[in-house]
C-alpha cells in the first residue's frame, strides 16, 4: 500500500478547545479496543476537516460574516453531513 502524502499545517486553538480534543481522544481510546492506530488531536482535526470538505456543496459562503457565523455555518454543514 502506498504511503499517503500529507501536508503539515499549524493550528492555533483556544486552551479549552485543546482540553476538549484531549478528552475526546481519551474517550475513544478508553471505549474502543478496535481502533487501529493512535488517535490524537491531529487525527480528530483531520477527520472533521475531511467531513466538512466532503460536504462542501452544502456550505453557504454568503452566510459567513465573522467567526461566529463561520462556526454556525460549519455546524450546520456537519449536522447535515451525509452519513
């Protein structure tokens, strides 16, 4: 199997968001004996980003005026994401 190419980026998060990510990762580790690999912050961020991109046809750029409206639009897209 060919190795997937990745591009590293820096992401700045509020400390509460980092703590929330760490809790989520710990919950997955504790609950799943079947998860292959090591789930970490970057895995969660990558998965969320991939779901958003897969459903970008639902994203309404005109609804975004600031950070709060961007978050609201992303939440809307993720809520309606195709399973």
